[in-house]
């Protein structure tokens, strides 16, 4: 797996993924914080449907576009007015997917023409809780200068050194755990998917776009094919799920109504255990972070306008 350093701008927003488009004022604020291309070149590691999508600035290395998985260490530009020269995070198992427009969130303006180029499983993507200062020296070495361009390839050994430096300076246990997970994945290698199909959120985006642009009735596909994909899932503790169900006692934690039916497999009232802070966003698989919900309220938590 090849390794690269990606030089972008600090993202001045807090807690908003790219799918929650910025307002014009937010865009101007991000653009003003840096001499480069504003929101396009901002760092944003927040997952959208379990996938982190990333932007590669113009003239990025052609070595990123081979289709093979790669690893990134992302730093901020040394010339940024705020948050300059910081190591922001790591991603392992990224896949270049071409240039795509961001067409999500129809309730917000779609006039900014925002793009994404690569995707990474959220479990393989880490935005450090506290950025690491002196990024350029950490990444390219004390006696080495930065080469021209927004992305440069670095040796695998240097990528591991960056992980080690971030691990020593990590501000939280979750950062330490995530760094260990990334190091293991990087050293063991990740299989590349045969096909990179639309993930759930991308599929929903495509549905919304087609809905807004009605035409003739589509022909569809009379013989839809199947593809094998490679994915990553968090290992959950069944005892935590059982505890949440026991505490709920068959009643949804949001609407406070009884479960809609009993599970055919377990015979228990059917409730789904929701992580208040998602595992993909660094949430813990603990009893304090879970809540048993009916299917309707669970979907609302994830997809509703007023997400809880």
C-alpha cells in the first residue's frame, strides 16, 4: 500500500460533515482562513453513512489514481492564517473513485459545486482530537524540504513514524486505540474491493437527484448483477446490547411505545440498540452510550431532519 501526505486547509466548522453543505457565510469564513481554495481544500473527516469522502486538490499525484488502496497522512498548509502546519489525521485503505459532485442535503444550497475524489471506511479514518504541531518536520523530516504540489509520496517507514509520533502525543485513549488499529491494518494490508459500488448514502443521493429531475419512466435492469465488496465492521459486545434491551423492557427509549412485534429468532420484543455517539465517530460500545429504540425511531435518529 502506497503512502502519501496530503496538504490541505483547516476546516473551521465543527461537527458538520460535507453532506451538510456550508452556507455562503460559512464558505467565505473558511476561504478567508487560508490563501488557497476555501471549502474545497478544507479537511473534513466526518463520516457520511459510514464512509469518509475526501477531496484531492488540483495537480495531485497521479499515483493516487491507480485504483489501488493507499494511506494518507493529512496536514494543514503552512501558510494558512489559522491552524497552520498541523498534522490532522490518518486514513488507511483509501480508494480513488474519480471526480464526483456532492449532491446531498437538498435543503441547503447546491451551488458551490463541491467535489469528492476518494473514499475511506470510517473505521480506517482518524481525525486527531488534538492536531500535532510541526507537521511538515514530522512528515518529511527535519532536514528535508517540501516538494512542490499538494500531495507527495512518502516511504512506508515515514508513515509509521508519523503514526508513532501521533500516538505519543495523543490526547485521548480513543485516539491511541484508533492509531493502533490503523497501524495493524496498514502492516497487515487491506484487500481491494473488486468493485466499488454505491454505498447506502451515495445511493440515497442518487435517488434524491433523480427525484428532483423527473423524466421518462426508467427501464431499470431486468437482470441486476451482484458484486462482492470488502467492508469493515466494528465488533460489538452482545452483553451491552442485552443490557440495553433489558433496561428498555420492551419499550422504545424515544417514543416510549411498546416494541411493534416480537423477534422471530429470539422471541424478545423487537428493539434496535442505537449508539448515541456512533462507533464510526469514535463512540464507545458501552452501556452509557446505547439506547434501545423501535425501528421507526432508530431510522429517525439516523436519517431524520432533526437527528438526535
